[in-house]
């Protein structure tokens, strides 16, 4: 143990299964974490398969069996009050189950790649990817018809410490440049980005004079920046042009800039809409999120530039997991300290809770032993950087890695 001060918020992410489905089991679950010094639980209530762990009236068809009659959030919040533990509602936003009701009712809401396929036709690490990512842009679509109303419902019914975004992005480990080329996005992106004029769709608005030394210096008349024939091209050709084409014939290959900007815009729009819906239902509601460690990089690769979320998000919980860094555990601790300093700038007036995961600390020896100094060293690095909080992924792994005593030693100071 060291003499550094602990962050104010000492949290864990938790799965609903860990808490059971009775008042007694929830009370026991929260009590055990509180005894170890935990004062914030980020509980997963919208799962990766699209199922909901509360008795939703809006989307009763998505409620996981058992949670229709057991009011899990109400019991959790009650136990949290009893033990002095803040309860946050952790939501998997844009990833849905291929058998979930959202995709079954509305297959057209899913993202499409250049071939027109949803994500469950991709292969990842030798296996078919069996989850479906939904298109953030479509209106009406998953964002405004499904996700935003669920945020409103949670805020209206429960006093959570925050509603917590996760998967608020485009797919990453699965083809970061391939989504979304759905009909809606192919139709909307060019006019949204100023690449097409609505009234003169085929007019090549050339600059009156090409009297400047650089071709791109003649950009302002908003020439039609898409090639003749655009309307006749198939999906894969349009996708190829958007990723590899130029806004000027003979100019730099820059059309991908508009593709990435469109995606980041759509994700920020959801951050805004979900916050507005939640705050309208209950002005006390805070928004938080599990974000990738570097917002400039995640803006480009997965549309998640969380610097732009600041008006819509009070608490930032970057996932500073070891698997998001190269090298040894020692390298990780050095890079982590640097990262937190940058993150403080990006978060600004918001609260910064640094998230780290247990499992990547032990990737070299997944079946043990599990040196506890890897965990203590991570706590120490975070505590020295003095963020507002720390959150461990996840409480369900504390048993597996023999980490209860280490957690307790840190969280109880
Ligand atoms: Zn789309």
C-alpha cells in the first residue's frame, strides 16, 4: 500500500447475473461489494444480445425472462441506498442480438457493409460474428425509435446515479471502415456533407477561375463533388468512392474525411438525444459512458470522438485497459499515467473515472498464477494521477483472479 490519496469514486462494472433475481440476493451482492469499499456499481441493464433487465413497458418484448416480474433496478437502488453505493445503469447501445426483437422487427435498421450485409455475415477470428450492429443515422430508425426512448424510460422510472453508455460507436474489431453503407446513409451522406446540391444534382459547379496555386484552394463554390454516374452506381462502387475517391478530379483522395465526419456526427447526435430525453424525464439524471482511451483515434476508427460529448455527458469513464496498449505490464503503467493526463484535458469540467480491466493484466498466463502486484500497480498508477474515480472491469472477475483482498486493500485505504 502506498500513501497516495484514493479517488473519491471507487467503482466496478457488474453483470446482472452476479446479483441474482431476488431482493435477498441483490442485497447480498451489493453488501459484499460495499464491504470491500466499493461505492459505485455500473450495472449492465441492456445486454449485448439486446435484452433488458428491467420491466420495461416501452419494449416489453425485449425484457429478459424473470425481469418482467422482478423490478431489478428498484431493488438494486434500494440496496445501494442502504449500503452507500451509487448505482449506475450500464447500457450496450448499438450492438444488438441477431435474435433480439429490435433486429427481428426491423432488420432494415441494421448497419450494412459495401455488399449490403449486416454484421452477422462477417467472420471474426475464424467464427461467424453473431451480433448485429444497428445504424446510428437512420431516421426513423434504431436511435430515435428504440434507444433514445429507453433512456427516457429509465430516467423517468428510476433514480440512477447515471445512465451509462457503452458501445456508443460503430463496430471496431469488426471492420472499422465498412459501416455504414445502408440505403439511408448512401442517400443522406452526400447532401449532409455538402458534396451534392439538392436542386442541381448533376451540375458540376466549377470555380470561375483557377487562379490559385493549389487545386484545393478552389473549393468554396461547393462543386458537385461526386462523379457523374453516382446515381447509377451500385452500393459497393459508391462505398469504394466514398472511401477512396477525391472531392476534386485530380485532387487528393479526401472523400473518406466526409465519411468519418458523418459517422462521428451521428454518434454525437445520439449522445445529445439520449441526454435530452433523460433530462426531460428527470432533470437530476446524469449521463456517463465507457469510452475508448483516445477520442481522436476512436473518432476516426469507430465514430466515437467523445470530446464532443461534453454538453451531454457528466462522467467520462475511459476504458484504459491493458489490451488497449502495447508492451509489458510495466509499459502499461507508464503509458496509462501519460494517458490520464491527456484525458483530464479532454474531459474538461466533467468528471473522470479511469476504467481498467482485470483480465488483460494476465493475458500471458490466463490460467494463473495471477500476480496481485499487477493489480496494485494499476491502482497505484491511477491513484497517483488523481482522477475523480476508478472503475474495475468487472466484479464478476474478482473471484477468478483472486482479487477481492487486493481490491479491498485499495478501496478501504
Ligand atoms: Zn446506415
